[in-house]
C-alpha cells in the first residue's frame, strides 16, 4: 500500500467546492429563467390574445364591430327620431296653413258684428263669441308655431348629430383602439427574443452535464488519497489524476468562456424584451390616460360618454317640451270646438239673429272651417304619439350609454391585463439580470482553480516519473475502465458544440405562441 499519494489533495477539495459553487450559481440563474420565462411567455400570450379578441370585437375592418354597432345605434336612434318628427312637422305646417285660410272669413265676421248688438247679454253676445273665437284661434297658432320651432330644431339637431357628433365619437373611440392595436401588434415582436432565450436555455443542460463530469472526476481524485493494490492500480490512479486534472482545467476554462458568451447573449435578449416592455408601457399609459384619468379628473372616454348622454338628454328635453305643447294644443282645440258648438246652437235657434241671414252664413262657414281644423288636429299627431316616441328614445339612449360603458370596461380589462403582464415582465427581468450578474461575477477570479489543477497535474506527472523509475515501468495507457470512461467524458465534452458556436437545431420543436 502506498499512502498519501499526493500532498495536494486538499487543493482538489477546494477546487471541488469551487466547481459546486459555480454549478449552484448556474442552476439558480438558469432554473429561475427556465421556470419564470415559460409562465411569462404564456401570460404574455394570453394577455395579448385577450386584448386582440377585444380589438376584434371593438373594431374589425370589413366587419361590424362593437364601436360600429354603438355608433350605428346612436345614428339609427337619431335618424329614426327625425323620421318620426318630419311628418309631424309637415302636419303642423298644413294645420297652420289651414288656419291662415280662416283669417279673411274671421275678419269679415268680426267686421259684421262691429256696432251690432244682437243679444243684450255680453257673455252670449254673438260679436263677443266671434272675438273669443279669434283669440282662441290666435292662441292655437302661437302653440303650433312654438311646436314647429321645436320640430325644426329637433330635425336640424338630428342632422348635425349624424354628420358631426356620431363621426366624432367614432373617430375618438377609434383613436384609442388604434393605440391599443399598435400595442397588441408589439407583442409579436417579443416572440423572437423569448424564443432565443428559451432555445438558449438548453445550453444549461449541456453545461450541467460537463460540470457533472468534472465533479465526478474531482470526487474520484479525492477518493485516491490512499490506494491499496498492485503497481498497475497505482499507475492507473496516478495517470488518471494527471490526465483528469489537466482535462478538467481545460474544460472549466471552456465552460467559463461558454457561460460568459451565453450570459452576454442572454443579457442582450433580456434587454430587447425590457425595451419592448418599456414601449408597451408607454402605449399602455397613452390608452390609460384616455380611459382612466386626465388632468381635469375625468378621462376622455368619460367625456365621450358624458357628451353623448348630453346630446340625448337635450333631445329628450325638447321632446318633452314638444309633448307639453301638443297637450296644450289639444286643450286649445277643445276650446275652439266648444265655441263653435255655441255658435252652432245660436245659429240653429236663429232667434237671436233675427233677419241677419248674411251673418248666419258667415258664422256657419267659420264654425265649419274651425271644426274641420279641429278634426285635423285631433286625429293628427298628438301628445300620446310623442309620449311613445320619448319612451322609445329614452330606452335607446340608455342602451347607447350602456354600450359605451361596456366598451370602456372591455378596454379597461385589456389595459389592466397588459399593465399586470408588463409589471411581471419588468420584475422578472430585474431578477434575471441580477442572477446573470452574480453568475458573471463568480466566473471571474478563478485563477486558483486553474493554478491548483495545473499544480496538481504537475505533481501527478512527477509522481508518475518516480514510480516508473522505482518499478522500471514506463507506460501511459490506463487499464481501469472506470477511469477511461471519466477521461472520455472530460476529453469529449458536450459543450464543444457551444464553444464552436454551433446551434445543432436547438430551436427545433419549440412552440411558444
């Protein structure tokens, strides 16, 4: 038995610990990326898929999206209102023209009663009744004129809303959608760096296998402090340690170069992702300002909803005012009919008119004209029609407001998802950078490993020469199969392809999106 084959085995212990520390740091850096990156990748995919789906529903070229629906509903409601008001206006214009036809007859009738007193009772005097009829007619004309003014205003406002307001709403909403669309399109650009990182992470397995080979060789050397056996066993142990220490030194040097190169590449791709996340955040903030808050405390989207609501509310007020005028018009019509009935009663009695046949004919014509006019008004458009129109319009206005709020909720959901996703990406990038920096730091200052292995190989070489002289043995071949296997792994490491810059199809079969 030869004891204490080499006084330098303590160096191997230290080198083994250093290699294991490097392995732990590599595992920490790569394992975290391996675990976090697929989750982030999936979250990016799902988040932007949701945002893309939101876009498809909100704004689709060649199709009717939600925005087109809500603007179309707004335009349709206003257009339908104008369609209903126009015949009402035409009817009122016709009524007003008919009333104007009564003016000559009424003026002639009033002139007949001037200075005449057919009845001593002033309340039932025919002249007084004719004057009342003229006054009630003028009141009715005033009501119809006010109604016409409102009807014209509603029709003009409807045209303005369709031409300007609806278009403005469409453009305003579409501008936010286009920002979001650009934001979603940026997600595609994140595929490439993520794919490269995911592909490059397979280098971890390759490096890890080589470190395992080094560690196994070092452990084997540590176990060879005392070697019982014959001279062949002793020579095998010495030859193995000489070659293993030299090969381990070279392989560690190669792995450090590979790791540094790969670390720089990881840092570059992580930087690309970081830059993309930063630009995505800028787009998100732009949409967020549109949707959330501005310096006035209200978002642009809130202002859009408020302005649309104000437009509908203004029209609703005019409709309500028009309905009240139609109710007044009905009351005024009833008054005219009552006066005409009173005239008819006096005409049918004929007692109070005496021989004024000319008056009788004039009064008959006037009452007939006003009764015909009353029928035109009574069976035309009234307050009941407007009440139904107002209720339908209010329902449509609420529906448009609800649709706008739903659009905002959809966009808000996408923005929150993108914000959360961008935040997670930023946090993960910070961790990745910190891990890579720590790994790069621990790879520096490894002269003790190289010096220790070189010194140990030199010692083993000297020992081999001494043993050869003592035992008249001069051989370089190792007989032990276990030693051969370890040396073969050290001599033909997996990282040779990485050191040579070969990919060997690392990206094949990776489906990230």
